[in-house]
């Protein structure tokens, strides 16, 4: 069984028991969260497609930890102009484990 659900403007393809990284959520570690914006669910031979979302579809997950991604280096350089600029950025993320996928 797998599902496609939406958080904000991003969509995630998940199976039960899978661990994924999403943008930072404001919630306590160990708490359970539910995502109701489910776009697609496939269970064996049964396929449900939302318009745009499935009304009875739900993805239940548990927050494992809050962390930061690897550093992204941003380098700006203009040749012959004596201009060099280096900058870095680390995005805040939340690690979650998908507990189960519920449909109708």
C-alpha cells in the first residue's frame, strides 16, 4: 500500500513504515500527526484518486526528530572585477516515520 500526499506545495510518495524528511513542522518529538491532503492511494488492486483530495484518506505519521540538512554553498564570482562572495545555508527539516495509510 502506498500513497501520495501534500504538505504545503510539496508532494510525497510514501509507504507504511518509511522514514522521510519534510520541511520543519512545529510539533513535539514523538507526537503523532495526520495529513489529510491525500491525492492518491493504491492498496493491492484498489486505486483511489482524489479530486483534488480523497475525503476519507489519511496518512498518520510520528515525528522522530528535528534536524538541519547538509550545508549548501552559494558562490558568486565575477571574473576580472575582483568580486568574490561565498555564502552557506542549512535548511531546517523534520524527520518523520509513516505509521499507516488509511482509506475509506
